[in-house]
C-alpha cells in the first residue's frame, strides 16, 4: 500500500469519516478516493491538496515526506507535534481535539482547567 494511502486511511479512521463525506466536503468524487486507495492511480497534487486541507495537514505530510502533520507550524517543536498527533489518534483522548462532538460541558471545562493549570505552572505562576 502506498504510504500516502496509509496516511489517508489513518486520518480518515481517526476522524471517523467515510469516502462519501470527504468527497462532499472536498468537491472530489468518491470514486477518485476509492481508486486511489485501491492503487488504481495517484491523484494529482491539486486533489491531494484538497484532501490534506480537509484533514488540516500539509501536503508533504499526506505524501509521507514530512513526519509532523502540521501545515501551519502550529506546534513549536516536532516532539510536541508528535505527541499531539498521538493524542488525536487515540479515540479516548481525542476529546482534546474534538470536544464539541460528544463531550459534556463539565468534561470540557475539566480539560480546559487542567490545561490552564499546566500552562500557569510552566510560566512559574
């Protein structure tokens, strides 16, 4: 299996979306995605860029040329980016990234408060 397909499937699985949903959001045909995954052809970079944008990762990450998914340099260092990706891929910890979907307000508040306390401690406060 092509490295980019492996990465795509991992992203798709972690987000819990179907080919049809991705196709609708990106403007691509579901058959384009299916043919790519089956190894029938490699989409052109403009189509791959739409997929990368949908998952909020860089094209280089989707192609397997970059280790960290960040397309905009959000994380300050690679180790943090890697840890954040591991948290995102863990369904039970995904709350940190996908909180609006199915968590209770008190759960989100707890996570928010913990992060603020961690940040405060980091700054010596």
